[in-house]
C-alpha cells in the first residue's frame, strides 16, 4: 500500500532497525518503544488487522512472533515479554503488527498505561536491533 509506513519499511524504502526479515514477516524496533528492545512484527502483505490475515499465513506469522518473543529476553536479559495486537482501535499504523515488549518485574508497566522510553540515538537503537537479531540467528 502506497501510504503505509510499514509497507515502506518492508519494501526497504523507509529505514528501520530490522531484527529479522523472513518469508513469514519482518521484525523491527518500534521508534517509540515502551521499553528499549520493543519489537514490532509485521506480515509482508498489507493487512489492516488480524482477522484480515489469510489463514495460510497465520501459522508462519505467529511462529515468527513466538521466535521474537523468545529472542528478546535472551538478548536483553529481560525476564519476559508483553505481546499484544491492537485491531483498529489504538492502532497507530493501519497495518497488522504485533508488539513484543521486553519486561522485567518492577519495570513500571501497569495495565495499559505505556510509558515511552526513547533511544539515545541511532547507535543505541542499532545495538538493540543487533543483539535481538543475533539471538534470532541461533
């Protein structure tokens, strides 16, 4: 889709800190992370919400989400992850995306109040992307 930023990231015309690009989808750092290392996983095809994802792609997509959810704590020393999908409401980009957010007990995340923590710059973001990508490669 011409005006979709996630489609542009998938196409390579908009830069992103990519952690994985596979036939099932792509994972890249959120530019406004809840916590550093917050990854967005998107299908390559433009679909707006989960119910629009063709059933033939569901298994591969969620296997990719599962891999990212395992890699984030391993790469960052987090205790776990918060995995979420918004459908239409609260969806900042109208392209299906799954949030994989690193979590640690006492991190301050309560309910659906999501504080945002910016990267100090591209170098720090790139280091988080690299660590997660390396964990995915194992």
